[in-house]
């Protein structure tokens, strides 16, 4: 004999509603990861290819500015590359969360790793932003002059690379919040 189980109509729609909302959060998680991959990759490529050469009095003496002249810019490129690789490797987890919206342990792992990557990206981008600021404005009390009046292309490229990195930082913050909301809805 079969037992009759009565479910109130509101309870069934709540169960379906929570599942749909968690799936929607998981899809948004995937989109944000892709946006962050694009941001970190664009930032690393733009900074890694930033260089400009200026001729002096003759063509024999030239001044050049390259990203690897600054250790901070090297750090920026390395950090962005690491985070881009991490985000690419985390895509299967994000796809798994779309299929299994109730997965909890993997979401907790992603929150932890996303927070570490956010700290790493913030430190690299902030250090590079400080150098870009000095390149644009200089520091008169330390007798550091602005180099962006001479190296305009280099400065524009290095400043532009920060945009992708800061966009990826915003995406990582939203990813952490989304994962926390998805866990709390379990």
C-alpha cells in the first residue's frame, strides 16, 4: 500500500523556487568568473606589453621604458596571470554548481580560495596603481619627476591595464557575496 503524503501547495513552490534561485546565482557566478578572467588576462597582457622608446639627441642614444623596469609591474603581471589561471581552473566548479545547486562543500572551498585571490589581486593592483600615480604626478618632496610627459604611450598603457584588474577585483567581491548567499539558502 502506498502512503499518501500531503504537501501544501506553498511548500512545493518554495522548494522549486529555492532551486531556481540557486541555479540563477550559479549562472551569475559563472558569468562573473568569465568577466574576471577577461579582466585579469587583459590587465596582464596590457601591462606586459607596455613599452616605449624615446630617441635622445641622436639615434645612438635612446631612452626606453618597459614594464619589467619596475618590480611592481612585474608583480602585477605575475599576480594577474596567477589569478587568471585560478579562475580558469575554477570554471568546472562553477558549472558543477549550475547542475547541482545544492553543493555546499565546494562552494565553501571557492569562497576561501576566492578570498585569497582577492587579497592577492588587491595587493598587486594597488602597488601598480601607486607606481602609475607616481609616474603621472611625481613627488616633488622626494624629487621624483613625472615621466608621463615624455612616455605618454607607456603611461597610458600601464594605467589602462589597471582597469581590467580593478574590474576583476569587483567581480571577485561579488563572487564571494554570491557564494555566501547561495550557501545561506541551502
